[in-house]
C-alpha cells in the first residue's frame, strides 16, 4: 500500500538555534512575521528570546499573544482576522503546542471563509494563507514538524483534529535551551505526550518503515531522559534529549498516525480541561493492556527501545513489562487519576457515551491494533477513572 511522507522544508536543531531565526526567515525571503504566542510568554518577556534576534536583523514582528491552552476556535477566529487585516508574509508559532497549533490553525482558517469546524478530519486541510515557522519551547507535542493541529470547538465541546499540508510548518527551529524553565508538571505531561506519539505511531496500522525508524529512536531518547528532565529542570543533556525526542516522535506520527490513546484523550481534554499530555498519561497503561495481544511483537520492541524491557525478555514478557512500566512511570511522574484530578464522578459518568462517540469519530481508534467498539471505549474510561495501574 502507498503511504505519504511529509516534513517541513527546513529544520534547524541545536542549543541557541533560536538566535538564527532571522536567517531562517531570510532563507525564504520572509520579513513581515506575525508572532503567535500566549499571554504568559508575552508578559514574562520570554518572547524576546525570539523578538530580539529578529530586531537585530531589522525585522519587526507583530505579536498576537492570545493563544490559550487546549487552543480554542474563538481565539483562532480572532487571530485569522488579524492575519487577513495585516500585511504579513509569514506566521511564527513560538511556545508550546498551544502557540504552534494556534498559529497553524490561524493560517488555515484565513485561507477561506469557512468556520474552523469545516476543516476537521476527514476533511483534508491542505490550504493555508501564510507559511508557518514553529519554535517549540516545551518539547512535547512535536507540532513543529507535523501536519496536524488540534483545536477545541468551544460551542460543541469537542477537540477537533485538523490534518493536512496546510498544518505542516514551512520551517522550524528546535532549540532545547528554550525549555530550561518549563516546570516539572508540564515537563512530565509533554514528555508522556511525546512518548505516546512514538508508541502509537509504531503500533499504528498505518506504520511504515520511515515512521518506525523515527518512532524507535524517539522512544529511546524519551525513555532515557524523561525522569531526569522531570527531576532536574536544568539538566541540559536531559532537556536536549527530550526536545529532540519530541521532534523525532513528531516526524514519526506525522507519517503514520496516533491511535486509541489520543482518540480517547481529546474528549477528556475538551470536557474536563485536563492538559493533553496528562490525559494521555491517565489512559496509556490501560489502553496498552487492552491492545497488547493484538501487536505483542510491536509492544515488545517498544518496551525494549524505551528501556522498560531488555533483549533477554521474550516478546510476551517484554510487552507486559511495557504496560507495567507505563504505570510505574505514571507513579514516578505523579500522574493523578481522573478522580484525583478533581473531576466530578457524576459529570465523568454522564459524559462517557458522548466521549466514546467523539473518540470514534476522530478516526484515531481505527488505527489501533485492536479496534474497540463504543462499549469497549466506555469500559476503558470507567477503568481509568480510579486507577492508573
Ligand atoms: Fe499528543
């Protein structure tokens, strides 16, 4: 079967690389950027890490700092109006997945007249008004190299997956030094998100030889560095490994897919405002146990690559060690259950049907090695309610 391979045209990687941002723009003849970020980045002055090197090169950026976590369609709509009104030739997404996904969606939305919901999968969002340059500061989503953006439909309470070449950045700058100040909770959540990307890409029915290569490499980087980055925020080697791991995982799943964890995770984020990586972590051990028997050799390889098992373990043992290892990792990273997170039990139970429908509609569960029906998804949601093990 044929498969697609996509990638940004240019990716600059390394400590201090953000200082080269002007030359990256100039490579493509770009000089009038709209910089998209969040209020915290703007207020703290952290955004100057990007604005200063631009100013030094004589490039003045306009800043749009309204991006919000679990990016919302209302913000994207306002941002797209700014794009249409201004005389910009590119958009820079500077920040976590929040800023990058908002920047990508703004460019897609500004390319036409339709509302954001018109662009969700299965629509192919291949058009965008302006090229996007992504500069991640957390090391997690991999959005800087993917053809995806996830936007919340605020009226319907749904996290929409938007996929296509319109969401693929023209270029990105991957500079781990930007992640030194990320707090432990966010480090853990974005780190588990990266690991989920690599693993789901690898066990996906849409995996291919290119996505496999990136997935195994990303698992090794993340498995080796996630605990140290969580415990020691200034550990440069761990930060470098995590930032690179996030991008390599992104290069993998953009050419394969995510699967059941992501399919079930988006509705938890939409209805209960749980950060994306955290809802992934809540689901990851149980969904892995559900899926293990349908792809034992693949889960075993994932376990060995990420350090949860070794070469002496046979496939059955290694695959089981992977599920156990994910639960242990959750404990080490202080991942709460949905109940511990403070979600109201009646609200959780009341949404399960809708969440299962939304998970299935996203298409991601269909990529899972064991494809669940609605009742099985509801059962999995009930299982993770009180236990991550
Ligand atoms: Fe993700």
